[in-house]
C-alpha cells in the first residue's frame, strides 16, 4: 500500500510541476463511507466459502485535469482497510471454519467526468466512468498467512462540487466500484493448501457515499 501511495504522489508532483497543466489542474481529497458487500465462491460441497466485506471508511487522493471546459481526466488512488468474516471449507478431510480476515483494498483508477455548472458557477455537477486496477491483500489471523492479488477494477460516480471560493470547494458524491475477481491472480480466503480461490468469478461490488475537498491549482481562465 505504501508503494502505491508513493507512486501516486510522484505522479501528482510531476503533473503539477508543468505550469501549463497546472493552470487547468485540481487536487482532490476523498473521504467515503463504503457499505458492506457479500461474496461467495463454490467449487463443490467440500470446497467453498462465503462471507462479507464489512462497511468501512475509504479515503484517497486524485489529480484532475480539465482537458476541456466541461470534461476532465482524473488519476485517482483510493484505500480501504476492513475485515471480511468468512465461512469456508477446504476439502472433504477438513471441517467448516469461520475466520475474520483482515482485508486491504487499494484502487488505482483513471477516467473522465462530464461537468455541468449552474448559472452562478457555485455548484458544479459531475459524473463519469473510471477503469484501473485493484490491489487486494487478505490476512488470515489464525495462521498469519497473507495473500495478495492484482485485479481489474472499474467504477462510476455522480456528484457535485460546491465552490466556497474561486479555488476551494466541497465535494459531495456517490460512487460504485467493482473488482472483477476473474481477472488477475487468485486471492485465497482459507488456510492455503488447496485453497478456495476468488478467481472462480466471485466479483466484489461496493457502493460508497461521502465526498471530500477540491483545490484549483494555478491560474484559471473561464
């Protein structure tokens, strides 16, 4: 997670370093409430799991470039730490177990929003689609085993900026994120061994509400 954070920060600094880009750039900080989501994977009666991703706080950063007056491109990093209580069985010789896994999810997404302002320019609505990767890690507290996977992810959002000043605004938004478990390496909820893999197409769907703050960088021209 730290490596991902430093990569994103490096990209942000590089973008802001270019004066011409800075004139149309915005720095965003996000704070969202992520609702719980259920997941399951079934191979046969003795190899399966089912559980849920608990509700948790999700935070992140984004660098947004207004490519046109009403269209932006944004690179965004989001992080969520939570737990995933899971019931599973790994083979006919093993009994059913329940474990409260520690779960970390990092999203690195790029996408575009369409923007619409009201007559005064104080309220700016936006909505768009994002694509990228999810970096997921699950730790089993029973044996300290840790599993990681990199997955394809996508998301969509709808929100608005309320501009308190010419350069500072409050963000209100709702968003939907999905991790396609069938795309990428296997993530295992279990003890290891034969394991029961998320790679059997048990995708994750998360709905978040919240917002954040946004800053316009440099000189802006309407």
